[in-house]
C-alpha cells in the first residue's frame, strides 16, 4: 500500500490526520475542525482575559490537548496606558479625518462602549496578561503574529508548550527560529490579515531552505486542495488556513458578511495599514479607501491607528451596514463559493490535494 501523500511531519508533530491548521475566531469552528482531523488554532487577540480563559477551557473540554491559541503581539507597543489614555495622544489631524469619514458615510455610532482595552497590541501589560493566561492554562500550542516577547520562549519551553511564529519574511523566520520557535508559518502577500510583501510561492521555499528541521507551514491564499498540494511541493509540512472557514455553517461571522465573502474575488481585497497601523489584507471598504486620498494625513503607528479605527468598525458592525463593514480575507477567496460544514471543507481540501498529488505520479 502506498503511503498517504498528506501524512507529513506536521501530522506527526500535532497528532492530526491531515496537515491543515484551521485558524478561526469561532470556537465552534475550531471544535469542528478537530473532529474532522485538522488542527484548530483559536484567534483570541481581541478577547478579554476572562474570555480567553473561558474559551480555552471550553475548547479543551471538547478537543483535549489538540488545539492552539493565536495572539497578536506587536514587538513595539507602549509599556502601559489604557485605551482612553492612548486615544488622548492621537493627533488632531488624524482625529478630524476619521470624523470626516464617519460624517461622509453616515457611520452609525457604536451601540455600546468600544471594547479595545484588552487588545495585546495596546500595551505590554495587556500582552503579558494575555500570555500569562495561556501559560497558566498550559495551552498546547501558542501562535504569535507581529513578534513575541523574549520571556515567552523560555516559559513556554518549561511548560512543554509549542510556539508557532507567523512571519512575512525570511529574515523574520530565521530570527524566530534562533529564539526557539518550534514551527514557522510562512505567510505570503496574498494572505488575510497582517502579512508582509512577499508572495507565498517565493516566501515558502526560501524559508524552507533556511529552516532546517523546523517545520514550515504555508499560509496565503490557500483555499483549495490544489493549494495544499502546491504548498507540500514547495517543501511546506502543511498549511495554515483562515479565509476558507469564514463562511462555514458553524462560523459565527455575520450572515450579511458571509454573503459578501461568497460573492468576492481576490481583486475585492486590499492590503492596507489603515486599520491597525500595520499592513493587513481585508475586503475593500470605505475607511481604507478614504485614507488613500492625497489629502489624508499620515496613517498612525500601532496601536494608535487601531484605536482610531475601532469606533468606525464597531459602529458599522453594530448597525450591520454591509457597505461599511470589512473582514480579514485572503486573495484565494474566489474559491470560497458555498457555505459548507467544516467537515466537508476539510474533506474537500484533503481529497483534492490527494488527487492532485497522485495525478503527478500516476
């Protein structure tokens, strides 16, 4: 019997059936991905400390120790300061420009307080508190984007926790491996969310050559089994996927945003720094378009731009204004054409990948 082409060292390292990491902000999607044989990573960067603890325990009750948690930890963030204190430091030109956008598009006011105080990018104390919860709970895998504090590597190793570093360049990959990362996600230009400027097909094999025994996981535009097969041919041990789960039946994404995602193609996305101050790929929306105009003031650095953006985003989401809303979506979105159960998505990815790889040799 021939060996399964999808049985990679990532499967062995994470004890999963298929080399697919499911990144999601929805714990129901995470649990369903585990049941289907993939490895779930739950995005908790915008959760409060109590919510992180709640979600970790909820997920562990359902999947045991086969899951991870992702935090966004910008390497350069203020040491302290509440969201209100940081907001007070936003310059008047940027503040007035934001108000002008809200007036121009009649952006509704948020229905409640803007909940941004718990974001790890706000200050190092919040980041430390979020990390400490994961360490105390001995989360099996911690994934970090935009950097990680030095203490995390030593304390994770002491607890037997695997660290996965998301990187957008070979230089970043080498640095995180030298610091002790157990795995690296090579996130190409076409990926959703925070990403660098190098395409997936260029980035993945370049990092593979430098990574040695460290597994490299490909990310960026991966929404089909052909993408998965291609990633393995590039030397990756598996794939990190996000966009493909947004419209799943289990997903808690707003139904009006699900419809927009299903109707979108790669050219409907944009790579912008106007949300968080760091470049990220999302569906096009008025806020990002307006900041591209010549009369716009300079975009602020993180976390100040994120704080400035949060009122617009929460107002648009609370009012369910599809014309104002956005979502982090990769350029592979054109292949996401139907709302399916998570199990069917995993089966489709794996089945098409096996068919593609087997066709190359037979």
